[in-house]
């Protein structure tokens, strides 16, 4: 972490010939459980991870924005007043989207100066760990500070979410930005996405001798692609056909009626969301009463539902989950939107290398690309670092 702090300042100095005014950072996230429930007004239980994006920033005395990063050679330059949705491609759309979105909410950007910004990160890109939300949230806290906007974290979640939905054009929910802005060390964040009620739930992994292992399949996923949007559309169609504002309004008791009313595919999408909401509540209950060793079966059940009912898994994710389960994980599931990205496994600490070797072997046997595996801990959300 301190290395990355030095690197981001050095990178800024090298690209812009001056030192930054400060450095801000925001983490990626793992979603423990509660997948594809956020945009259905449901429950989620993510945690912020100890992989962060850092933003070094310096205010200018004009309205120009210059952006550079360690992961691309280009420097992007634009006037603050010309920012417009869906006009920018690539990584720069995320920081610029946030600058734009802050002006769409309750902040007046009429008199704020432009800025130079340099980004560095150890959140793997395309792994389903919300590298894009980490950029958005690091930039949101930085601009909130230097522009003295005085916005609370909820408003910054909105800005990140709006940047992603309206400026970039990916119809995602509030899961990723909420975790990145509100996460706390050693804890997960229980969010009711209907009213944005949040509660910090201690994970107790250390005391239980457990680790969360991330298995990045390296199968690239992209939210702007059709799969995510079509799942969301199915959920909306299901809710409309059943006469409810969102699938959150349904319980397991409604599933019989849903099966009679909906076509088979829409029914399965609905069943995933309804049962997943239940699993989140049950996970929270077990974490409070029995501790993390008790939640393994719920993680497994979540994966089955995402694979069979919601159909957002891929063979590489299924193999990662199944192998981890067979070699000692208490539970495992894909995390994030799916169609690639990462699985997580809840593993007794002494079995981590055993599981890693097994997953490596299974991937090699199937001729899949070598997966990237590392443990993560729950870390604190976005903050000023320097
Ligand atoms: C992606 C989106 C989130 C959420 C998950 C699925 O990570 O960005 O808003 O919908 O997929 O749970």
C-alpha cells in the first residue's frame, strides 16, 4: 500500500511535472452473497477488499481536466464544460463520469477549477472485483474534498452510480459503489437496496481461522455487454407481470403464482432473486449468531441458483467453485455480475495452498487459462491517504 502511494505520487510528478495536492484511494469489493439483487431493490452483503485504486490530484487554475494512469500511455485532456454522457471510451470515462455526475446531483460546479489526475491501482481489471467502482469512488472522494462540495457518502454513491449508468452506459446497481465508499475493516456491509439502509456486520474470519480466497478465472466479463442488461430486463418484466414495483416485494410464497403466470425462463430469473434475498438474510443471521463457519451452504446454494436459474456462470467459474468445494472450502460461489470474473471460496486457513494447487490442476486439466488466486481481507472504504 505505501509503495503504491509512493508510486502514484511519482507517476503524477512524471506526467504533470509537479507534485499532487493529495492522494485519495478507494477499494475494490467482493460480494459475499446477494447477487443480481441490488437492481431489484433487494439485499446485498459485500465487503471492501485490501486492493485499492489511488488517485493523485492537483487543482488547476482553469477549467481543463487532464487525466493519466499507470495502466495506459495516453493522457486524456478535456474541458470540464464539455463533458457529456456516452462521448468518452475506455478508462477515462469513469473519472470523467464522476466529475460530470457530481454536477448532476446537488452540487453546483459552475465555479470549480479543473484538475490534473493520475490513477494507479492494484485492483485487477476485468476480474469482477469492481475496478471501475474503485476508480469512481477514489475520484468522488477526491473531488468532494478539493471542490469542497460537502457531500455525504450516500451522495457520492449516487455520483458513482450515475457515472456508470448514464455516462458510461452500464445499467448496474449500487452494490459496488456502496461497498467501496462505506466498507469497514473486518466487516461486511448489509444493504437494503430499497431504502439504502446499511448495517455493518462483523465477519470474524480471523478468529474462525478462515480466509476468503479469490479465484480470478481470467475470463473477461463486461457489464455493458448484453447479458447483464437482459437479466435486468427479465427481472423488470417479471415484476411487471406479477404486478409488483420490484422483485423485492415477493417472498417464496409468491413463487407458485409466479410459476403459473410467467414463462419458464422469466420464472427462473425471478426464483433466483427471491431465494437469493432470503439467503442474504439467513447469512446475516448466521454471521451474528454462529459465525462465518456456518455460512458455507448458503454460498454453495447461491452459486447453484446463479448457475441454474439466473444462468450467469461460465464453465470456468463452475470448475473453480466445484474444485474449491471438493478440496476443503466450506462454501464457494461466483461473485459479481458473472459471465466470467472471479469466484470466492471460504477456506480454513491451513487448507489454502491445498485448494490453490487443486484449482490450478483442474484448470490445467481442462485446458483453461491459468487462474489468478489470492486471499483478501475486509478493508476500510474510500479515504484520503496523503
Ligand atoms: C455487477 C454490478 C452490480 C451488481 C452485480 C451483481 O457487479 O455492478 O451492481 O448488480 O453485478 O450482483
